[in-house]
C-alpha cells in the first residue's frame, strides 16, 4: 500500500457508522476464566448478576457470537459524534523528525470528551428497555460519570455517581457537568453506605480509590431491592465489546489512508479504550495473518499488567463484586494520587489479561513526568490538550516514533486519543509548577497485597 501523501483527516460518512460490535471472545484462543461469586467462590449465575445488570448486558458478557448488532436507538445517539476522525499527526512527525507515520483515532470529539459514551449509551439503553429507572456508578477522573450522566439524561434514567474524593476535589467542573445532566454526585468514600462509613472510620483522610467507589455504587444498587442497577465504565466484557466501534472505524480509515499499522497503542485503566481500538486489529492478526503489535500502556504508579500478578481477585475493595482472574495489584490497593485518575484501578479487564498472559498483547509502563512531557509535545504540535490518561498512549507512540527514527524504519503507528484534557488543567498546573513526581509502585506492596487474595478452588 502507498500512503495517501498529503491528507491529514480521514473521515467516514454517517452511513459508515458500524452496525455491529465486534466480540473478541468469538476468536480468542484463550477464553477468560469463569467469574466467581464473592461469597461462595463458585461460578456466578445470571441470577446473581441480574441484581446489578439488565439481562441483555449479562448475555453480552458471556456471548461468543462474533458480531453483535448495535440497536438502532443506540446508533442514532452515536451519530451525535461518530464516526470519529482518524488523524495523521503530520506536525508531530515533523517535530520528531521521524520517518514513522503517526495516526491517532480522536475519541475526544464526543460530547463528554472521551470514549466513555461508546458504552454509556448502550448501557443506559439496555437498562431503559428492561424498565430500570435509576443507575449507580463510580467515576475516577470524572469522564465516565460525565458520559453516564449524559446517557442517563438521553434515556430518562436517574444517575447517582460515587466520585473518587481526590478527583472530586481536583475537578469541580466535571462534577458540575454531571449535575448539569441531572446526575447526583458524591465524594467517595461517603457516609451514605456501610462500606463508605467503615472506610472513613478507619482512614478519615483517605483520597478514595476506584475500588472503594465501586464498592459504594455496588452496595447502593444491591440494597435497593431492584429499584437501582449498577453500571461500570470499564473492565467488564460488554464494555470492551461496545468500545469495538473505535477499532472497526479505524480499520476502514487506515484503509482510506492507504496504510496498515505496525503497532497499535492505547492507555489502560480497566482496559476498555485499548481493547476498543486493538481487538479489531487482533482479529486481523488471528484470522488474516497480520502481525500488528498491540501495546497497552499503563503508568508506573499503577502497573497492573507489567507488575501485577495474574490471579483471582475481587473486583472491588469491599469484596462485594465478583471475583475474576486478572492482573492485579490487590483489591486493597489505594494508589498514590497520580494525576491520571482514570488509570488508578487495581485490576484489568479479564478478557484483555487472558490475551496478554498468552502473548497476544504487549504492555508497557511509562512514568508520569515523561508522560506529561509527551502530552505537551503533542498539544503544541497538534493543538489538542490530551487527557492525562491518553497521554500515556502518546508517550509510548512518541517512543515508537523515536525508535523507528533511530533504526531508520518507516513504521506505521496508530494510537487512541481516548479523551481531551480541557477539564484536567489542574493536573497540568501541577506539572507546570514542578509539583509532579515520578512514582514506581513498590514490589513489596504488591507482595503484601497477594497475601489477601480470595482463596478459590483451583480452576481446571
Ligand atoms: C480519557 C480516559 N482514557 C482512558 C481511561 C481509562 O479507562 P479504560 O482503560 O477503560 O479505557 C479513562 C478512564 O476514566 C479516561 O477517562
């Protein structure tokens, strides 16, 4: 293929909006391990999951159908911002003086500012058609809460958001946006739940964590007698499935650009935006013999994939959420308050972990300061302030481009710009003021956390 020589934006028409989500479980050579009940440690039944989720989403969670039709009501709302542009970062290439070609899929153009509406919209839709009137959720950086608040508003569902306390304090505008869409937002841990009260009694000054906020949101839904369901913005298989629209569009757009990526990168918190861009390319590796490297990029402060242990652990801190097999830093993990709030989860999507463990995906950890340096280099070249989460993918993409330069290779690089950072300027201010520090999560803390794992019968 020859690269389209002078084009910068590769745009699909509204009629090219995907009609199907892609389900990697149809093609994955390594199906994820069963999900276990947090009490009995036996595989969960749909009945148990149905306390928290509507049946359509539970069925998607376990489906092995390759393509799952996107409901027309969901596609109608996707049309507010999809298909998203694929951009060739020509000015960044020039700045780096690299022979590599750098492309990025711009998910920051969604009304919420990130990829999160790709799953918030279908989750709200499936809850709506099953008669649910209210949803609870957690949010780290605020991007997920914003997306679910917006989607809840479209489908007339009340949304209750447990926002990690440090983000609640750092990001007042995120909270206001959620409230503008009619959501209620609480700084977690709160006094509203048994678990929140117990955490506050023990550690009143805690900055909170995603694990704690998940526990609170799950507790409220589980105790609501069916009035409220719970919604999760990452980790679960149905979330990864919904995000596949990113990669499906990118496949077509790379074709328009006349190139095919040698490497695809995305940042990982729970794994959904990376899986969204990478799994359709993994399908091409598995079924068409392509050899694209697929690289998940995480912070050195929360290195679930690169340093975590692949084992069964609880999905939340209170040990109320199901036990899943994943790369984990331990469910008690309370991360340092690094400025990429959305990457602070202790675990990682089980589907992604199984593929990483088997060698189909790569992972890399990048330090915070170098990540902000990359964010600024990208912003000054391309004009977009990236979300600090997305900046991890940018760091790794720039490193790929510099490596290609050193080796004199014409490498084609594609990364996912999962969101913009216009509401993250307090993090940038800390960076400008020299207040940010690099942080390596200590091995000793991981070793200690591994002594608190659930004891589960060894699975075949
Ligand atoms: C902009 C952005 N990118 C990435 C992430 C990480 O989540 P995931 O790994 O599920 O894509 C978040 C999470 O909040 C986010 O807000």
